[in-house]
């Protein structure tokens, strides 16, 4: 059974770079982005930072880092990544910019999710921008 934990990050740039590490993701094979145009760590960070700036949210919490871990032998990398992408789609939908990666460098396969704490588009049901 998978376990999941989430925490805030104040270094969104370094977190994105860490979770996208080619040595951990089989050279990027297990990297998926949701609601993000780019697929390079530095460019993803700039996209998320631009969204925060557009809505005047440059200070405070920079992002969230979530991890979903599986027991050794519980899933294949492909299964883990599919589970992670589906979870991210359910949690974040089309509103948040998210990077989903699967790390396969340990005995326990695990997913990482990195998101900026702001919607990438205006909520049509709210007068608030983010």
C-alpha cells in the first residue's frame, strides 16, 4: 500500500531540479508535466514563477512537494508513474502547474509531485484571481 506525504518548499527551483534528476528517472522517461508548457526544469520553474508573479504571489510559500512511496516489488515503474499521473490529475485538475516524476533509483519506487501554490488560470466561479 502506498504512503503519501506533502510539505511546503521555499526553493521551488531546486525542488523541480531534484525531482527531474535523470539519474533517478531513467533519463527523464518517468517525467510528466500537467498544465506546463515546457519540459526542462529551469523553464518549468520560470513558468511557475511567472504565474505567481502574474497574480502578485511572489512572496510566501513557493510551492508544494508531495511524495508517494510504494513497498519494494509492489509496482513496476510504469504502474507507479501511471498511478502518480492519475492522482495528480484528480488532485490538481487543469488548475495547477504540476511536475510528476517517478524515481526508480531505490528499492522502493516512489513518485514526486511539485506544484506552485497558485492556480494557473482564473477560477470562473470566483471573483478571486487565484
